[in-house]
């Protein structure tokens, strides 16, 4: 879809309206951001585990790349402020805000244990990010007063909201 066409503007308006609608829900979640309720944690975990299935299904490459950028950044984009250094798995990280803790299945990189590459949080076909960042199913585009995050704005500048929306699960 070409930018600045009536079709694109309508699409963008729709996206922002949806973000606004969702924002109240996300804001409510953020009230408990340091301690997500047990029900929210359980629902989010159940969604992720179901999407993985018994055959260790994985998100596609584009989605994992967006998630990777959201959590770790790169040489020009600082890592997410919620990323924590793992105490259990040296050299790895976990999300300090989603409430899942420092476990093997919640690491933000693929561990290599006994020569085997382990599944990471970024591999799940459907997974949540408490900051609603690109690549995750809870993605909400940047919008002043609704979802303000400079890192998100930078990632959207690089990839475009349409591409991110299509590849966030
Ligand atoms: S899952 Fe979201 S909040 Fe957690 S480290 Fe990644 S980008 Fe940050």
C-alpha cells in the first residue's frame, strides 16, 4: 500500500483508532506492570504455550527479527530498559517486566546447552510484550498520549507500521 494515498490514510486512521481503544486496556495492565496479576500471567503463558504446541512451532524469521530489535536493539538502538541480565544463564537476558522470571524458557536469546539450541521467549508463535513493542502480539503503534516510546518510534521509522503490524504476533 502506497503512503499518502486515501487508502493508506484510512488504514492508518483505523490502526490508530484501534491503538486508542486498546490503550486503555494496556494502560490498565501497566498499572500492575511490576507485578502482573496471576490471571494475566497465566493467560499470557497459556497463549504462548498453546501456540508452541507439541512440535515446538516457531514464529517466522521476520517476527523474531522485530522482537529481537525490540528487546536487544542494535549498534544504533539501545536495548529495552526492561531487559535484565540473567543470573542463571550467563550471557543471556530475560524480560524484567512480563513477570515470567529468569527461566530457561523465558530467555531472550537462544541458549546453547550441551550442544542443543534451546527455545527462547522470542521463538513462540504468539507472545506478549508488556510495553506493546513491535514483533509481539500486543503491539500498539506509537502515538502521543497513547503509546509513547522513543525506541518504538525508531523501529517504526525503520520498518514502517504496516510491515510491523503484519509481522507482530
Ligand atoms: S519483552 Fe518487551 S518489555 Fe520485555 S525486554 Fe522485550 S521489549 Fe522489553
